[in-house]
C-alpha cells in the first residue's frame, strides 16, 4: 500500500507543478506591462493581418477564456508558430531538443561518474594532498563561469591550436540534416564537435557531486557501523565502496536533482559559446528576437524536464534508502 | 578542562547579580545574544586560512569598487580617441602592460573603451549584484524557513509547495525570461535572482527549524509562555545563523555567476559595465579570433576570484554548522 | 598462559597540541572463559583500550608502547593480513545498539553472512543461512526476521542482532562496548542474562566495557577500574565492590545507591578528569582525592596488593587501618569539592 500511494501522490504533485509553471508563464506574458498582443503578433505584420490573427487567437476574449484555451493547447502540446520562421514551435523543439540531450547527457554522465569517484576517494583519504587539490579544483570549476572556460578552451584549442572546431555541431558539407540523427551521432565529425563542449560542460558539472560526495563520505565515516565493519576484518576497499560509499550515495540522488536546475543553465551558456544548435541556445535566440511562441515553448520544455527529473529522483531515493517511509 | 568563565558581557549578568532595578531591555538581551553568537563564529571562521584570504579578497574588491574613480584611468563607457583631435577612435589598442606603446594598461575594446577602467568599474556591478541578492536570498529564505519550520501544519505545507514550485524552474532560463520581460537592467537582474534563489535557503533553514523546535530548550520556553516571535528570534534564529550566513556567502557567488551569464547572453544592462557585459562584448566583436586575450581573460579571472571567495567563506560556515567535517 | 595479556600498553592520539595519552601504561590478564569488566568515566581510556585490542583505532591513534598478547601472538606486531584474519573469528565485538551500529542499507542476514564469507569463503548459501538461523535462535530472535533492515528492529532487538552477529564465528573473546547503555532496565536485565548463558555454552571469554558499574557487578568475574588512562584498581568483582582499596573506587562505590543501606546519602566526586595531553606529575587522581598528600602530587603510585586486589595508590596498604571510615564518609568528599572550587582549573 505504502509504495503505490507514494508514487501516486508524487505523480499528482508532478502534474500540479507543471500546471503551476504553465499558469505563471501565462500570467507573465499576458499581464506584463506593454502591448498584450505582442506575444502573438509581430510588429512586421500589417494592421489587417494583425487584427485577423488577434481575432483568430481569441485575444479579444476575456482573460479566463484565454487561460482555458491556453491550458488546452498546452495539454495537446500546441505551442503555436514561430514568429521568425513560421514553423510550428513543436517542430522547432523536435529539431533542437535531441542535440541538447546528447550534449547534456554525455557531460552529466561523465561528470557524475568522475565526480562521485573522486568524492569517495577524497573523503576516504581525508587530509591528504590529493584531497586538498581535488577540493580546490572542484571549487575552481564552479567559481569560474562555465562559458568563460568555454571561451578559453575555444581560444587555446580552437583559434590558436586549431585542434577543435570553432562552432556548431557538424561541419558544413557533412550532410547534417539530411543524414538521419543516429547516423550523425555516430560519425567522427560529430564526436569531434561534441568533444570540447561536453568536456567544458562536464568540468562545470563535476564540482558539485564531488563536493557533496566528499561531505557525505565524511559524515558516514564517523558512524559506528564503519567501526563494526573494520572489527569484522573486512578489506579497506570493501568498506570504502560497499558500505561507506553506498550510504554516502543517498544524498547525491537528491543533490543531483537539485543540480539539474542549475545544469540546464550551464548547457544554455555552453550551447551559446560553442554555437551548439540546442534548445537552450534556441530559447535565448527566441527571447532576444521577441519570438514569444518559441521562447514560451522551449521554456516549458526545459521546466518540464527539470520537474520530471525531480520526480524520478524522488522515486529513486525511495527505492535506494530502505528507511524512507511512504507516508 | 577549564570551566566556562563568567564573562562580564553575559546576557544574564543582571539576573545573576540579583539587581533587577535596571530592567535590561528584552531586545537588548536578544541583541547581545546575537552579538555573542556572531563573535563566536568570527573566531571559528578566521581560524581557517582559506577564509581569511577570501575575506581579504572580498575586502580588496570592495575597496576597488569604492575608490573606482581614483583607480580607473578613464571613464569605462567613454570612447577614447587618438591624440587630442578626437576624430579617430582608439580601438583594438594593445595593452601597455604587455609592452605596447599605448596609454591604456589593458588596451581598448573594439569600440574604443579602456579595458582596465571597465574592469575596475565592473567591481561595482559585481558587488552590488552579489551583496544585494545575497542579503535578500538569505534573509527571505531564513524568514520563510523559520516560520515554516516553527509553525508547521498548513503554513509549512503552503510555503513548501511554493518552494517546490520554485525548484521546478530552471534557474538561468527563468532569470533570462524574467529579465527579458522586465527589461535588461541591473535591478531587474537582481530582482529576478532574488525571486528564485531564496528557495534553497528556505528548504534548509526549514529542516533545521523543524528539528530545533523539538529541542528541550524551545519546549521549555513555550511552556514558560514565551511568545512565538520571542522564541523564533531568541532561540531559533541564533542557532540557524551559521546556515544563513553560509547560504548568504554562497548567494554572493551564485548571483555574480548568474549576472555574468545573463549579461553574456546579451541581456545585460547596456548602461552599466559589468564583467559579464565585457565578456559579451568581447565575443560579439570576435576578440577570440583576433587573439585579443587581454580583453576577455581578465574579467573572467576577476569573476572567478570573487566567486571562489564567496564559496570559501561559505565553506568556512559549513564547518561551523557540521562539526563532523572539521 | 592466559588468553589475553596486556602489558604496559600505551595508546596515544595525535592532536594539534601534542599526543593525547589516552591509555598510559595499562597491564592486565584475561583467562579463558573469564569475564572481565572495564569501568571508568567518560574519557578514562576504556574505549580506546577496547579499540586497540580489536584493532580499530582511528588514523590519529597509535600504539606507542607495550604489547597485547592474544593466545601467544603479540597483536601489536602482527602484520595486517594476519591481524585481519583474527578479527571476528577470534575476537569479535558487540557494539552499542544505537541506530547506526549496523549498516542501514543492508539486511541483518546480509551483514552476518558478510562476516561469515569474509573469514570462511566458500561457505555457501545453505550453510550460512543455517548459521544465521542458529544465531538468531540463540539470542531469542525470530529467524524469519533476518531479512529485515536494522531500522525495522527495536533497540533491544538490534542489540540482540548484534550479539548474534558477534557470535556467528564462535570467537574465543568477545568485547562488549557499552552493551546496555541504549536499553531500558528490563531489557538490560534480559540481555545480560542471555549473554551470560551464551558465553557458558560456547565457552568464550568476554571484556565488558562500560561506565555502568551495576552491569559489571552482574556479569563479570573480575573488574578493572580505569582512571585517566591508567589502571586505578583491579581484582575480583565481589572483593572490589565490598572493600575497595583505591580512593577512586571507594568514591565510585559510594556514588551508587546501596540497597542495604538505603538511608546512606550518595556522594559525588567533584571535579573533572585531568588533561590527557602532557599530563601532570604524580598520581592522576590527586586533584580530586580527599586524602591526597604532597607525595601523591609528585610520585606516581605503584601497584599494591591487598586481599587479591591490585591498587595503584601510595596509601592502599593503610586504607584498612584508619582511612576507610574517613573515605567512606560523604562529608570528606564534599570538603574536597569546596577546596577545588567546583572544578579543576587550567
């Protein structure tokens, strides 16, 4: 009974949060000072076309009817059309989202794998020079703006040494959009382009799990059961991984979920610096161009991803920690 | 083991003496309690070398910000012209620090602005954003956390739902959207940051508040009839103070990084120079390809120094809040 | 040859201000099948002593001098792999039943089997499960609950689970560290009785580390009273509680209620234990002792033997003649309280 109702309740929370985000966006774009119609019509249009569009969008209708229609559209994922390209926003999203996912996922996985391992080791070998230098590196990685690191990497390895491409996801002439997504992903050219942004982004991500894991290890190592493990004659490595790290890992799950809220921001900046055609960069471009439908649509996708991943993390924690009571 | 000394500044001195003629104001007592707590923290903090260095760094930047007009060689957003005629703009001039024959320490930008002066005046923007956002982030977060943890029940539920919602919003994209809607200027950036960032402080302070609430000394105060605000300000607050300052310090760091990111995107304040806008300009004018590294390298270093100082001071507080890490 | 022989053991901790001499020259012997209690207040070094014997000193701790001879081998000299083999198989530990003495993310069965597999690899599922069931029944736990997690057990059950784990490899020596601190009085009684009967069954000896003198009185044959890293007094339980010869033990005894003399007022030994870093000269207890003389403050006492008790006090031999009624009087101790002004200053 406990587990099932836990999942149900969390799912409900998920839906409510999504609804709340949508509502806030609605309010933001509509109730802000300025031309309320500008979110749907662009200034390039003629008076006639504008009036037509306004009428067809029902912008003359009272606010609550607009709101209901907004929610309806949201549920069926109808985000309207881009001002810039007249493409349906969903198409825009479909084009750019996979690119972001590839970049973020690669960076995230590598960063967490390395970060957690280094965190375990630096917590275990407390007070050593290794620990000190690891911590300083982690702090520096989080203190220097990630896009700055990207700039420096681009400058040294791109402009000066010419080892990495200066921008983009694929080189001109490799048939980017014509080839299938998976064909592209597994090409050397793609990997060559992915390398720098993924490393820079990964470097940025790595600091957080490293530091959290280290603190968590230090806490766990002060617990009594570690003494009992030693008294049992277990090998040091067994204690470090099977007992200490396993317990220390639990807070990382929640920490990872929180980190995602900041991770998206990082990917937005990296995509901008490396001109990686992802959804983050697209959102920024849309915002700067006042292409509200695209800005709105991409933002909702980003927020939904965070909310959904938080939900998954919640469930994962409940599964990993036998002490969690499903209340 | 030494016994505790009866310090003359003890908040209970008047009670111990038995002298109840001079009614020491309740608020005076609370104030002195806070004073002592802060003094104790200061001692523990400054024990750590990294914290001392960080505080010096921050102090250094603060001084630069205050005395910017005396330190900078030119006005940051004033186009510089060759010679005295004022016709040709002095663009892309190389830095005199690197041996070039110019009057500009770090050279000029593509638009003819003095980079060194921009760097100096940039401290003002960074510190303003960092400190204001940090104070409000930690302040609002602590207040909400204390109230939610202390009152519990429906109040706690409602406040935490709000916090959960805020956690669902990705930080940078939301700030970007807010700044785009409100208009790109420094105050809007600060406001957008505050609106989101208090969420983490609130959560942590709330959980501390929840556990503190169950402690015997709080229960005793309740039984003795102490008012809610008395308990919160006198018993709970001083105990969560280290956490508040921890998040305040981290808040400075996060705020400066966020402003840099927003400015880099192009939504920075066009009328103010910040290190972020410097980086944005350098990219807009392809300083990278031209190899004018003196333009884009220094701002990032400044950001890095100030931010890591914020983090190190925060970590100093981490050791106070969690002795197992010492 | 006794099973365990500790000789002049010195265990220090590295600190910023110099080595803390937590155990400073302790010697004792333990015979097979014997129960030895080690009592003392917090910080007297008993836990450090226990950790040194089991071999789980923290990084900052080290054995400065002395030896721990177990069944002929000096544990301080033994290389790590052999030391590890002895752990749990020969010397096991019953930790406190506090929430985190068992790993919270593994079941009880998993943790017991881990001990079995580590020392007897290849034991196999069936055999290991048999041992788990056997141990559970021995401690009075339902074997069906072996697959529960530690947090699902009550405090008393957890303590019994830990005893089960400690016994799994039928060790010759068990170390019980505060075995009843986290339990209520009734549970305490049950656990103690159970431990005693199990011991008899498997004929293991036991070291009981505790600050609760009554536990020792119930379960031990002999007891060591420790103070400030040194042995104050040692001897058979009945003798030591009937007529102790060391002022500290006398004070301790009078601090506990006596069921026969229910009108007797309890005394408290005022003051705090001394610094372990760079300790003062002379007898460690001199500051708090109501009968201390200048000699006590200058010279460290040697062992004096009376009535089967080994006492480290210059005046142990004189206790019986004139000093005992003086030492037994609570007035004596409160006078010392006034003299030391409520505490040991810097």
